[in-house]
C-alpha cells in the first residue's frame, strides 16, 4: 500500500500545483485531487496537502514537497 497524498483543487490553483505534479510522477505514492478537503481557512492561508490523513503545510511548493516526503519517512504506514 502506497502513502496517500490528497490535494484540494483550490489549493493547487493557489500555488501547490508544482508539488502536485512532482508527487504525481512518483510511482510509490497515490496522489489524489479533490474539489474540496474541507480545510477552507487553511487553503486560503497556506499551501498544504493531506498525507495519510494528516495535514502537512508549507509556504512554498518546494518546501511542501520536502515536508511531505519527510512526513512519509517519519510516519511509515507499516
């Protein structure tokens, strides 16, 4: 089972698209896109993704990518 990384389409439009596209190329991740993840305030204020059910935030797409990979490394599924 691969780690699941979920993105809100509005947050992708607000700046996390680079992270979305980079992670989507990783065959060891399941990257999903939703119309809304119900984190509207967070979505307006920062870049974020939900990784295995936990919110990961960052100020830049590069930082978000790094934090997602770090989160996955620090919190293995098995």
